[in-house]
């Protein structure tokens, strides 16, 4: 175990050289360093725990470690970075959250004040320009897939909220497909009131919980 700790320390210093590569953006450097550290760490741990077949265990550990270090199977490419920048510009000042998730997906978090009225799933006018720009970025990066998840507050029963959340996600999907995004790229889901992000006992909290989350992923190529 002491050898593993020493080796991991050396790996960390070695891969820190990736940070200085001039031709890599921040995400690429992080992903590359994570994959390298994960691969070598996995190999070391596999070798240490593999009994009589340390070579095979090291190889399996390296592969698993590389996948985890690189972000779990999704690729954050230059195209994804450009799409994120475009959506940040398009949503500036609107309250829409644009972020890169831990597993390398682009996330848009669209609050109720620009998305849907309480109890409704008709898209509000303020949301349309955002979805118009979003559709454009999707059409420019056709290898990505989209997951749209609708949410509600806790007002009303599950019998009302569950289909309402699905209908909100479906309304966003239909808007995007009407602007050229292939239906086959889009999955929808509704979580009802099961995943609140704020306190449902307050009006402001309920408004935050009535939301749509959109995830965009570019799957890493099979090896």
C-alpha cells in the first residue's frame, strides 16, 4: 500500500504537466489529467489486489480508472465548449443556469418565471428565444443527444403533477423538433414533485421547483 501511495503522488506531479499544454482548453486538460491519473491509479490498485494474476487485474483497473477519471463515458469536446459558450451568451440575464455537469454533460436549468405558469405546460413567450438559440446549437452539433426533464412543485397530487411534468418536457421537445432537431435525439422524462431544489412551503421555493432541466451529451466513441 505504501508503494501505491508513493506512485500516485508521482503520477499527480507527472500529469500536472498537462495543465500547461498551450493547445488544450481547460476542460480538455482536466479530462486528460483525470484519465491519466485514473488509468495509472486503477492499474496500481488492480496490481496490488489481483493476487496471482496481477497483470490482468492491473489492465482491468487501468481501464476502469481511465473511464472514471475522464468523466464517465461522455465526451466534452470543443463543440460542446462552443455550445456552452453560445448558450451562456443567449441566456445572459434571464435566470437560466448553464453549466457543465460532473459527467461532462451540458445542463440548462430553466426556471418557471420564463418557462411555464403554475399548472400549465404551454411554453411562455420569454422562453422561445432561448429555445430558438438552443435548437440552432443542437443543429450545429448533430452528434449530441438531449434529455429533457420536467419538474413541478408540491401543489396538487401525484396524479396531477406526474403527467404535468412529462407534458412540460414534451412541450420543449416538440418546440425543438419544430425547429429541425431530430426527435430521435431527444428523450423526455417527468419527475413530478419528487426532486425539489427549494422549500415547497414558500411561494419563491415552489416557483424554483417548477422548472425544466435540459441535458446535452456527446457520447465518447467506442474503443
